[in-house]
């Protein structure tokens, strides 16, 4: 290359690196824009982390430089400033600090089996087929209802919570991402703002609702794009639940309900103590609080309908279908059962740590605890009566299988298996560039071609085609992938 050509190439390539770092628990993130000819690459994330990368190609180098300058200008107006990579130290991610005292219950719960994950566990989901548990080490395990370990997902950071949205299972992690675990190849479905410490999340019809340490509720759509955010009256927002009517946000000053479209406040109710956990049924939300109670709030008005009193701060709660029975786990390694009106029916020790999350399914109560265990409790009337009289089964300790399938997230297009033709019944989709963004549309017949497909950003490439097992239409006018994703060669 001649000296003139080299100088010309260098003039077409530039990198701008910015940081925004605030004192205390404020923002601590970077934003980097690189222009190389007609290609603009944006990298962003927490300071000290590799971050996420997005690449866009423009028709001309002039348009690429103009787009890059616009991005940099927007960030500078928000407080970002030029910096040198590596000079500012990373800030540690917030971890939920919990204490667990011995139980004061006179009897121990009838534990059928116990699986020790090796690290404090917050995430749980139970359906008709599997039990899911996620821990602070980033491990998510699936087990059958008899305690057999089926598979392990290895995620990059600690799992804050597991939530289900119809068929799809999601894990919210300390790296600021939400992973879709619905197929064998997990992927980052949502990338929350880099400075947000996720405390809890919920997903309804593909729309993500995130509550965080500062008391914010942030709503992100199926394309991982910010919709709206509201700061509630209190901080430390451990509860968020969503349905068609509202998003219910629990924090240290109570529960606030917001309209799902636009975030207008519908009602606010002050609970007896700060909210540490939340559950929902069709017409009610349940808030477990630091002042030793679970309170049932009517979804339509926020009115408190019943109070369930425990003996220590409530870390978790759940109900049987329809709210017939209400369960609670406290900070003193005890688990409770109440009838619908608030009468305490029983209190039993967990036999190993406080329940940080719980779920009821088919006369069994599943707990994840401070000692990192997934615990299956027989919650039938007969078993509990026997336990109160001192007769409990011998809890079986579940062991890992010797050859346990382990799945890690897809981080690049090369992580995806390839096929030369679409199998019968599969659906073909294509990645296209629209207005500077990469979108995915359906090519197969029988689908609406103008709808976007919710698709992992990390594996999108302009012009690439992919084969998916199935697509499901969501209420918001887009498609969601079900099953495996393969690249079509």
C-alpha cells in the first residue's frame, strides 16, 4: 500500500471511547464508537467488562461518519466524557445480602429430596415437566419431579431470578443480561442498561419488566429496545409482576401499579414493611415484607384484602392455584401455610436454610434456599400432619449424573449449528438491515412477512438465513422462536 493510500485508509478509521461514572451506586459504564469506512461498530457495557457489540453498515463512508458523530453527541449530552480504557477500575455488582437464622419451629417439613447446587440460589421455576434452579455461580439446573438431574446451563454470571412466559424460560443475571433457556442453545434475549443492578424481572408476552436496586421499573420490548421507565417511591425493588392490565412494582415503600402501555401510575399501596418478594394470581398480588407479613392486594384497586403473619421477615411467598393456600418462607429457616383468609395452618422448619424463592405445584412446595439447595417438600395434608407429630420421610440427597449435558450461551454466529436445507415443518427466517438496524423476518409461507421475529442479537448477520423449529405469534404483533436455531447454508 502506498503512503497516500495508507493515509487515506487511516483517515476513514477512527475510534471514540467515552465513560460515564457516578459516585456511590450510580452509573459506571462505557460507550465506544469505531468507524471503519462504511462500517460503524458500537461497543458498550459496564466499565471493566467486554460489553456488547453492534455493527451497522452504511451506504457511504460519509453517512457512517455522520451516524457515528450523532451517537457520540447523544452520549455526551447525557454526561459521558472522553476517557482512556483501563484507567478506571470496575465496580462490583450488587449481590443480595441475606441472613438466615435457625428455625424456631418445633417440627421439620417433610422433605422428599434435596439438590445442593453449591452456591446460594435465588431462581426457581416449576412446570409440569421440570424443576429449574439458578444460583449465584451462574449455574441453572433442570430436574424432574423425582429429583433426577437432567441438564445444566452455564451462564456468565450469578442468576438473580428465573421467570416463565408461556413456553419460554428466562434467567436474569448479574451481568445485566436476560438469557432465554427455552432451547438447548441459550442466548441473551435482552441486554438491560449496563448500570442496572437487576433485583427481579418478569416477562409478559415478550415484554420485559425490570426492577432494580434504585427503585426503578424499566420496560423493554421484544427487540430489546427501551419503552419506558418509572422511579417508584421506594428503593430496593425486589418485586415485579405483570399481566395484561398492569405492571406491579414492589419496593421498600410498598407496591405501585403502572399501566403497561406508557407507565401511567394506576395506584400505590403502602404495605406493612418493605417488599422483599412478590407473587401473583389472576386477581391479586401477594407482597412478602420485611415486617414479617405477606399481604394480598386486589389488582384492580390496590386494596389490601388479607394479611398473613409470620414470625420473621418474609423472604418469599407463593400460593396454590387460585390462592386457596398461601405459603411463606422467612429469614429464620421456616416455611408457613395459611388459608385464604389469613389463618395460619402450620409452621415447619426447612431443614436447611431460609427459602429465598418458592413455588407450589401439585401438592408439593419447592424451595431454593440460602445454602444453595433446591428442596422438594411434600405439602399434602397427610404429610404435613405426620410432620407436625414428628414423622417425616428420610430426605434423599440428589447427586449429579456422571455425564450431565451442559449448555453455554451462543455469543457469536459461529456458535450456531448449520444445516444445508430446512427440515420438513421448520420455518426459515432472514436477517435484514432496516433503517440502520438488523431485523429478522419470516420467509416461509403462512406468516406475516412484515412482522419482526424476536431473535438473539449476538448471532444476527445481514443477509443470513436461519432455520427455527417453530414460530409463535405474540400479542404485540411479532413472532417468538420456539425450539432450536440453526444457520442455513
